[in-house]
């Protein structure tokens, strides 16, 4: 009798976590959104699991595999639109994990906003001016645009998430 209860516990935790988030307004924090939309400097990053001794550059605790500066206004708009669409699409879905593979660092008016993005787990952590992280939810729909942009710039991608069985 214990086995069904134990097996259902992780699902209950995820459902409970999702329900808790669903009651909140899901949006990009206002200050982070303003910096993102008005950015004078825009970097897109490919990040991997946890810091290692092999890679000297980290982004909020995650290894930077590679990055590219996005100077083209149309590409910036496409990335921001994809991010915003992914946020709008999420109706409270979230996984308990956090395995980010993408990041954005934008600067405007002397302020920097960083976004650590996990399309696998449907979560983003936003940091403004080095402050405390603010979490919001996203779907995986922007991943294709982000990956294509990185690949076009010849930035290696993080390894794909393992398929869930």
C-alpha cells in the first residue's frame, strides 16, 4: 500500500507547486522587462549545468558554454517577442527541476538585467542590477528561436535534456 502513495508523492508536489504559481500573476518583472525591451546591449548565452573548474566564466552559477552579442534590431525583437509569447502561453505549468540552458544579459541606462532560462522546467529567474532573483514561468516555445540564433552565431548549445520516460 505504501508504494502507490510514494509514487504519487512527486506528482502531487508538482501539481501543488503548479497550483500555487497559477494563483499568481505570471509576468516578466516590470524593471527587467523595461531593460529587456530598451536594451542598448543584448547578449544571448548558451549555459550548462553548474560551475566547473573547466570553464572560468559562469552566469549566476551556471557554466557559460558560449555567447553572442545581438546587434541586429530585428533579431533582438524576435528573441524578446518569443520570450514574451512563451510567458503569455504558460498557464501555471512548472516542473520542480531547474536545468537552464539559455541566458540573456541586457543593459539599458546603466542597469543590467539577467535572465536564466530553463525551457525544460518552464522557469526563468530574472536578476536586475545584481539583486535578488525573481521567478516567472515560460513555455518551451521560444527554445527554437533561441537555439537557431545561437547556432547561426556558431555558439555551441548545451546538451539536450534527457527524455522523460
